[in-house]
C-alpha cells in the first residue's frame, strides 16, 4: 500500500519536478503535468501511453484503471494507492515522468 506522502516523496525526487494545485487535485509537472494526486490521497492519475495503459490494466486491473473519459483514451490512468506497492508506484511514476519531460512532437 502506498500513501499520498509516498507519491509526493517519489515525485519530488524526480529531476525537475514541481508541485502545483490543479483543480481539486495536486499536479506534478516537469515540462508538462505527468501525474495528479486526488485531494483525498487515495488515487493518482498518471500520463501513460495507450499501450502502457493497456498493459498495466491487463496485468493489474485492481491497481490501474483507464480514466473513464477522453483523457483515458489517450492513456491517462488512475492508480488505486491502496492497492499498489511502493516499488511499483515508483516505476509507474518514472514512466509517467518520462512522458512529462519529453518535448511535444
């Protein structure tokens, strides 16, 4: 199980990350937003590719769920923090961070 404090610590350890308010969530951004933490600290939205999302949701559907809207079809994925370990959270955050720091095509 991971916590909101774990998310903050891991995200802020990634080079160039800054933390900002984003509607009712907290956003973690490098060049672009790559993750948003729910106000209740129970879930995290990550910017994955559609292929990464498909793999994660197939492998661990109790942890990863596509966001049920247009953002979800582009890869944004919800993580249930109560169902993910810290090592898996770190790997997923690093994956999203790579997308956040990449220049847009």
